[in-house]
C-alpha cells in the first residue's frame, strides 16, 4: 500500500531531477529521444545546473578563469604552458592552449563543412605583445577609447591562451561590430557554444565587461560551461559567476 501511494511522487521527483540537472544543450547534436510520458512543464532553472566549483575562476591555468578590469591575471606576466600552433587560415600565426587549440580545429572544420570560412585574426598574445597592442590603440584613439577595446597588459584574455579573435575570409568587417552580420559571425553566434566557445563581450554589456561589443572575440571555456552560458542570451562570465561588474580599472 505504501509503495503504491508513493510511486507517483517518486516518479515525479525522478522526472523533475532528470530535467533540471541535465543542461538542455549538453549533447552534440541535440538529443532526439522520444518522451515516454507527457512532459511536465519545468520552469527554466534559476541556478546553474553544473557544479560551479568544478574549476577555479581565479587560477590563470583554469579553464574558467575570469580576467577583467578588476581581475588582473595572476601573475600579471603569466605565460600559459602547452601552447600549440594552429595550422588554420590566419592573419597573425595563432597559438592557443592545447584544449582550446583542439576545440578551435573542431569548430573550424565544422564551419568549413557548412561553407563558412573562419580566419584567426589573433589568438594567444604575450604580455609584451599586449604592451605593443595596447600602446598602439592608445596612440591612435587616446587612453579612454583604447580601454574600451583593448586590455591593458596583464588583463587581456588573450594572454591566458584561451581566446581567439575570428574574422571572415571574404566578408570584411574584421574586428568590427558588423562582423556579427557576416556569415562567419552568424555561424559562430549559433554554433560556437557546441565546441566550448563563449561570446565574452556581448552587445549591451559594456557596463559589466568594460568592453564594447566584440562579436569576433571568443573565449574557450569548455563545452559544459559554454552550453550552460548559452541558455541565457548575452550573459557574461561576471554575471554567471556572481562577480562585480568591471566597467573600469580600479584606481
Ligand atoms: Zn580579442
């Protein structure tokens, strides 16, 4: 008798548990299982379905490290280990950390398969390279405008070895907001998360990230986190991890 009365409740709990703990986008491609029973509407999760303590957000070697204007890379002259050169179309010869390099290759091939031609504009940049890049922007735009589109040395995601700036082989708009409307930009917006890449500086989030919209800048965070981030349009890593907004450097 007890078993008969509690069975529906147990079933309901199991069903609810299955739905809420499995990210909707965790499979590649999306699962096509048929529901055995009429699905019960489950509200969108308000907390992350993945274990947020899985990787550090402070350690520069971590897949999930968050660097922004309030969170300099530790140490500031950090050099990642295991950088790999990517044999793909590029402007500046690209290197990335091994896991990101592998994920980029996978994404590059999938895009090519869809007749979309990704070009690496720039990937890993050392502290000293960032000194030149940042100083170049300051010289042409002034410090205030430069800070909106180029990180100061020791604060750049490119120095971590997990970020890549991607351009179009044919459509122009390199390192410009209009890249989002190119076939490459559109393809990335739709598909990059499947390969573990996250749009780090979304449109309208300058007050959080400190940078203007950068549809070309993709950060490797791994498929698990990228899928989770993809559930919320334009979410930033700061918002996801409950970190303070970082519109500007600490004085
Ligand atoms: Zn970038």
